[in-house]
C-alpha cells in the first residue's frame, strides 16, 4: 500500500529484498493506492497537532511511485505491507480510513500482514491489532500508541514483533530486518543469505534489539 507522504525506506527497503529474491522464487507485485497512477512520497500539508496550523511540505524533495492498482481492483494478496511516513499523520487528521477499510477487507485472506513504522497506525486504527502485541516507530511512540487502536499491548523495546500472522516493526530501517526474517520463514536462507551479501546488508536477527527505545525513552503500555 502507498499513499501521498509514504516513507521511502519503509517501501523500497523491503521491496528491494523481495525484488532480488524474485530471481529465485516466483512472485507478483502490486502497488496499491486509493487510485492507480503516480503517488508522491512528498507529504501533503498537515499540522503538527490537531490544533496547529497546517505546514506545507512542498519544499521537501521526494520521488513518486506508480500505483498499479486501486483499493477497489487490487488482486488477491498473500502478503500486505503497510508503510508509514508523514502522510500517515495527514490521513489521520483528515479522518481518512480508506487504508483501514482495505486492511479489514483483505486481512481474512492474507498469509501475512506487515505494518512498518508509522504504518502500524493503520493496523491499529483498523482494529486488527486488538488483543495483540505490537511495536512501532520509537520517535512517534506517544502519538501512535496513545491515540490509535484499543486493547493493544505495545512492546517498547523491539525491532519487530510477531503476533500470529501480523508483523509490526519499529522505525524505518527496521523494515529491512523484518523483511529478512519474514522471507527467511517463508523461503529459508539459501538464496536469501546470498542476496544479503550481494546488497551488503547484515540484518539484525534479534527482534528485541532496539537501542532507540532508550534514546526516545519509551515505555510499555496497553491501551
């Protein structure tokens, strides 16, 4: 899933690993948005709080990605990735629930649902995290965990958290580590470890590794 203001690393980090692995395993890719066409990574205007005036982020450089499908015509999916980004805040302030509606529609037929960084907000808002453990971006911990979702056990010190078939990750680069762990579970390590050496990235293997929790002084809570 993508939307205006999606975080580049949330999308393209995991996508690069999937792309490399598709040399060895047959896959199909769908980029899904509200409507097909170009979707900018640049954030739409939003306020830094519900009461604050909107800030125009048009001065920030950002590429766009081509959405291949809309929420209405997206094909059957095995894995659904929901990234974060500044646009998540704009969607929340606009009370736009299109992503949450799509999650609820597709979740019963998914093998895996993955929320990356601020993208966990959409999972929380959709209700699929009710009664589950999850983590999210530590720099935005307070906003995500106190304002979105109900009956969620938030895990403060975690690179990623797995509860059933739902994976949630910490901040942006954690999507790379969770993608590696997920693909390892599905396909094993033979081709995957070769790929990680080709792209020269050593993924963190411990889901509890998280130096950012202490930096941002986050704490455990259940909302």
